[in-house]
C-alpha cells in the first residue's frame, strides 16, 4: 500500500494495539496468576499482554521519531472499493435472518456485478440467480450442508 | 525395512478408490487455485476445511494436501503466460518464464515447470518418508518444557521471515496468542476475554479466523482494482509443450538444486516456498555459466524455482507431522484440520496412525504423477480458467467462505466474527502486518500455554525448568538469537533481501 498510509497506519495501529495490550493486562490482573497448583488463568495472558503493550509503544515511538510520512497519497478509490465489498457482505449477513442465504447471496452477487464491476443489469441478474441457485443445489441439496434459512423457508 | 513396510501400507490406503478420487479432486482443485491469481492454497484449504468434517480423515487429508502441492504446479501457468504469479511461490518464475513465453517458448516453459515440479515434488516426498520417522522417534523424549521451547522457536522463525518489520510480525503473533486464549480456560474453568458473549465461551473457531484473514481479505484486496491482465497465447498439443533434450540437459542441476533447497527450506519453520524458490533461483544463477542471461528467458530459471517450491511441501510436512509444529499459514490450517478430526500431530502420530501418515505419503507420490499428467497435456484447458470473469469468481469465494463458516456451528454469530476477521486481515495487509504469524500464534497458542503451565507445575513455579533441560535450553536460546537477528546489520540485510523477493 501507499507509503504515507502505511506510516500513519503504524501510528494508529500502534495506539490500538497498545490499548489492546493494556486491556489484556487489566483483565489478566483479575485472574489468578500463580496458585498452589501452578500458574493460573492470568499467567500467560499477562505476559503476552505486557509484550503487546511494549512492542506497540515501540512502534509508536519509532513512528514519532521518523517524523511525518512522505510518499504516495492514499488511493481512496481502491480503499473505497474494498470497504464497499466488505459493507455489501455485512449487509448480506444481516439479511440472512429475514431473507435466508439464497436471496441474500443473490443480492450480494448482483451488487458486486452491477455496482462494483458495472456490468449490464441483465448480466448481473443472470449471474446472481445462477450462483444463488448453484449454491442451493450443491450445498443444501447435494451435500446436505445447512444454509441459513429465512422467513420464506429457504 | 520399516519404511518400506509403511510405504506398502500407505499405497494400500492411497489406492482405495475413494482416496484416489479425493487425491484427484485435491490436485485438480490445487491446480485451478494455483492458476487463479488472488486465490491461494491457505484460503482454499480454510474454505473447504469445514466441508471435510463428515469425510473419512484419510480422504480429507489426502485432498487438502493435494490442494497444497497442486497449487504449486498451477502457480507457474499464470507466471509464464501473464507475468502475474498465480501464488507467491511462483513470483520468481515470472522472471524467465514470461520472457520465454514472449519469445514464443511458452510451451517448453510450461513443460519444464511441470517436469521440475514432478521431479522435485517426488524427491520432497522421499525426504519426508525418510526423515519423518527418525525425527518422530527423537521427539518421543520431549516433555512440556521441550514442547514450549520448540513452539517458541517455530514462532520466532516465522516471525523472523514473515515481514519486513519484526515488531509488526511479533505483534501479529501475540494477537494470535490472544485470540487463542478467548473462551473458557481448561485448567481453571475461568472465562477469559468473552466480552459477556455466551457464544465466545467455547472460544473462537480457528476456521472462522483463517477464512476471514485469508479468503475474505484476499477478495477485498483483489476487489480494489478493476483492471484485467492479458493472457499470452497457450501452445496446443503435447509436442509443443515438451522441452527439447538440450533443455533437459541444461536443467540437470536445476532439478537437483530445486529438490534439495526446497526440502531443506520447507523443513525450517518460516522458510516457505517463496523463499525456497528464490534461494534456488539465486543458487542456479550463481553457478550457471550463462548467469548474465538470467531474466531474459533461461529455462533453468524456470526449472529451479518451480522444483524448489514443490519439494518444499515434503519438507514442510516433516515438522508438522512429527512435532506438531506448522511452519506457515497453510500448514497451520492443516494442523487445525488434523486436530479437528481428532488427531494429535507429534512424535506419536506415525506409530498411532500409520494408515494416515503412510497413506498421505503414498498419495503424494500418486498425486505428483496425476499432476504431471494434468499439467502437461491439459495446460491449455486449465489456462481457460483464467478467462473466468472476476465478477463471477469473487462472489463465489465469498459464498463458499460464508457457507464454510456457517457449516461449522450453524451460528450467525460466527458469520459476524468472520466479518470482523476479514476486515482485520485486510487492514493487516494494508498496514504491512504479516498474517502468517497471527495464524500460527492462534494455532499454537493453546498448546504453548498448556506446555508452559505444565512445565511450571512440574517445577513448582520455577521458570528455570525451561533452561535447565538441555534440549529446551538450546531451542530457547535459538529462539532468542533468531529474534535478535534484526539487531545485526549484515544478518538483517540478508533477511530483508530474502523478504524483498517474497
């Protein structure tokens, strides 16, 4: 990825990981460290929590020492396409309960083909229907793998 | 004698019609996956893993291994015809393979890739067969401290060779250990890091994380761009794919080099097929009388790396099956598969499950023959896979990922976790955090914690037990040394060079 994004990413990911390390240490502190029968539930997490905190602080500090990042700017188009795909997938998962897998997956496919790849609507509809039907026939019917079922019963 | 008896037993298992069928399915899928840029073996094995739960374990491991080594064969096709590696192990094949294709020698390039893969792949299996049983016997003397030290060393090596920044690779491994701790602690029944969610009490399923981090993240990265690459013409007919006698003569050393380097690098955790292929290419170039022509379409430049990345598979299975230590993301998934089917890879794996071990070894001999047949005359047919529109392929990968995760537990919560780990995998790639240490940390986390706690129970809380025993002391010292390598200028420069080529 673009250098500038990666470098500022070092800072933010370092901060996030430091927070995670701190959370692990606090949680581990509430569990037994060493008991009469040996190490408790908090023993191992405490050590890797400390390591996460120390390494993430090191990452942040080395970023700050390096100074401001120079390099290509972030390509927001690319990032947008990837995150849109994730969002489409998230919506599709959210629709599993009311609509079931088959319809939700058809909608996801339609969205990817028509919106993300800008193919003709007929192509998108055909791809969506064919792949959803294929999944239903192969997994549900042929292999007996259960698919999420919606209010319509499939 | 013991090895020969085992091998006969293995062939009896591998030649069962059902196992032959699964071997064929595995190598066929592997070839297709290897050809398709943007879909690698770890993602495919992770996606298909849940579907193997109802299969006979022998058939299932034969199929998954087939995908693993089959992808190495297929990866060269896109490197040669499109200058786009089908998977990372075939990156170096682009250098001379694509140049050969541009000069109208795509046929011999594809042919020598298949032949080198076959020769070195077979040597790799031979190495696995000869080396694994004695290593397993040696490891029988290991106890908890040695296991903890061994897992620490494996993780350290993967961290060393996983990414440019050792700090980021270490952080990824530690986050993997954290994810492995989520759920109920089996020693004390304490629930850890469950955020009040009942669904997390039994922990986070390995499959969910692996599919999210590999498959989902891969689709997201590939969806960033819309452009498609051009395919060079594929020669038709077996005659046009066969290298000449001179080509084969030129590749004699490349076959040997690829076989040996691939196996040795594979057996080293963290090495991986990409590094094996680059080392083998580098060695070939160094000893070749026409080294200045490398990069312009030299056939040894295709044979050496393609051989190495196939021989690596046999090497990588040695620590996995004899010590229970995976050396890469893909072998970590294979480890999870074995554990999920109820097996415990380690020193007792071969004596306790000879049918599975020897069946797998024998199936790899058979699989390599199948792959040679598939990849020589049928390359033009496989190349057609590249014409499949990506707008059809990516929704299919997303669909199989979701079905795979849902089939494990039937829980929509796991699908939400899949989304979380997909996003995490994508962000890790964007921010240059390697995913292999995370997956390895997750695969080894529970075992590491158990081994450490058992060691401390043995010593009544004294950490000195880890260094008081010679084998564990040596391995822990190596682990520390490995992590200190970035502090030494020359060694770090070598490490960074190896990674730049990755």
